[in-house]
C-alpha cells in the first residue's frame, strides 16, 4: 500500500514556546510514529527571511527549532527531517510554479491583502513596505509541499488559504503540462490541509491566545526555576483560597489540561470546585509541566551545546529528502522544456508514430522461391498481394511504380494488372488509392527534405 505523505514546515524566526509544543510539535511527533504514513518535517528558513531581516536570529532560531524537535522525540531515521535551504530543488520548483501562477491569485492572499489594507487605512501607497517575498510566500510554500507530493499538510487555520493556493497552482501546472507530465509519469498530488480540532490553542500568561505577537508566551525550554516564575506570573482573577473557581474560564486549568491525563484533569476540576488557591494551582501546574519537560529539556541542553551534530543530522536529512526531490525535479525540468539540447524524445516519438501511421509496401520471398510484395494499411491489414516473380528486380520495379503512380487510378490500372495474380480484381479500391497516395506523398516529402539539407 502506498503510504500517506504528511508534510509540514516551521518558520525559523522565533523561539519555541509551550503553545507551539502543545499545538504543533507534540501532535506531529505522535503522528510521525504512524506506520501507514511518511512524515516530512522541515525548517522553513527561506520563509523566515520574508519576515525576519536579522541574520543572527534566523540562524539561532533554526538551531533552536531543530534541537527542539529532536529533543521532543522526533526520530530522524523514521521521518524526513531537513532544512528548506538544503534542498535546491525547492527554489527551482518555485520558479516553475511562479511561471504558471496567476498574479490575481496572489493578490488575494490574506497576508498580502492585510498589508495592502493597512497601508490604505493609513493613507500610504498600497504597496509601501511590501516585499515581493511577502507576495511570493504562497508560491514558495506550494513548492515545499509539491516537491514531495504531500497528501496532507497539518497546519493552523491561518494557513488553510496557503494550502488551497498550493492546490490551485498544482492543478494549473498539471493541466498546462499534462502531456509532458504523462510522458515522465509525474503529475502533482493535490495536497489537503489537515486541521486537528482536538489540539488545544493554549492561553498565554495574560489569558489571550499564546502567541509571539502578544508577547505572552512561556518559552518551552526555560530552566525549571524560571519556568516556575513564569507560571507564578500568569494572570488570574482575585478569588481567594477556599472560594470555588470555574475551571472552564481559567487559563491555569486550560494549561494544566494540556499536559495532564484524564484522571489528573478530573481531580483538578474537583480541586477548583473545592476552592483550591491560585498559588497551589500554579504550583501543581508547574509540577505537571516540569514532569513532562524535564527529560526533553536535558536532551535539548545537550543538543544545543553541539550545533555541529545537529548540522550533520540536517545534512543527512537533506540527502535523504533529495533522493525524492531530485528525480522529480528532473522530470519537471524536462516537462517544462529545460532540456539537454540533444534530448529530443518528443520529436523522435512523433517521427516513430508518423511511421507507424503510414501504409507499407513490403517485399518478401516465399517457400516457392518466388519474390512477392504486399501493400498493407497503417494498421497492418493487407490491401494488395502481388503474384510471385522469378526475379526480385521485377517485384521491385513494380512496387516502385505503384508508389510513383500514387492515387492516380488511370496510371495504376495497367500496373496492377501486371502485378496482381491473373485471377485478381485489378481495379484499385478507395483504400488502395489512399494508401498509395500516402506513400507517394511521404516519398516526395523525404526527397524535398533531403534536397533542402544537401
Ligand atoms: N507558512 C507556514 C507557517 O507560517 C510555514 C510553512 C512553510 C509551511 N512552508 C510550509 C507549513 C509548507 C506547511 C507546509 O506556519
């Protein structure tokens, strides 16, 4: 059975926080253990350049995110784990896709439109501060996905439009280059977004969704004492210890639930009803999170201290991924016409099929020792069968004369009387006229070609 290919990219512009871990990293690692799937996880550093102009930040974030996925349990031997910029096929495919992508499609991308709208609202030129990189973001993302023909792309809701655009672009390429894709056996798979409804979006320290843009995150790998401080700083209401508290509106409870088992969660729900104090609840929350993160945190620290080993793993991952990407890109290059100049299979195939489509005059010798020829149409059925000649040159002269006469029935009549067995009907039917006419036309065309190249 063919495995489902699941692919997702992580933009390397930030430091992983607890929301990323619960919302993306942890479920992706669990999914990567599925036996019926192949997982592709990659560090989208080219995407990072679109929003981050700080080179040191891009490098540091790439290191942190790579170490995070490895520390959290991703097994690079079981998945494809690589850095976007190590796969040169991705930017090359980006260009091929760019050339078939409607500009109007990109005009409708949410992120670009939001930037234009913000400019309009503040009375600026509508493209002020908008780079072509931002504009092209969806095409680069389509190339990420299509180069591995991914079936599923697990993403957050904000990315659904990008997956739809990747489908549109793939469909358009498949349509425009249907012929070359068929010849190279390489059409794009249409990817689907997968939104995991189970996965919680975590509240940040101020109760709003945990997000870098709200500056309310808890970094994933804080040392235990700092993690505790961050948790103690989470905003709560002013209910005193002993007062019952509503778990369903509490960010402390939501965070706890994201790490706890069903039983632990039920026990905490009861504790809220019983009026647990916020300080105690936060202490329990810290202990629960720390219990899950302590071991991977130690791995993370060890990994991050040896960047050269992560580098090695990423290069190995790229090598493995390129075993898929390189052959596909080769087919795509051929498909769009980026070809070796002496590689002309299209012309050769067209010639071969022309030849097959022509009627044929074949000479042969029978067991009786005589020389014969026959005329067959394009699909091989016999139209004429000569009598036997003692000398091959007589058979040859007559068959050449038939081609010379072509579809001229008057010229053919005496020739046919001579060529055919005495008892055969010597009047040329439509099929014979058409076949000989085609052979004559072909002969003249070849003579003309030869004269032109001489
Ligand atoms: N745009 C995605 C994000 O910001 C990151 C990304 C880049 C991606 N390429 C991808 C996600 C390909 C899925 C597939 O989250």
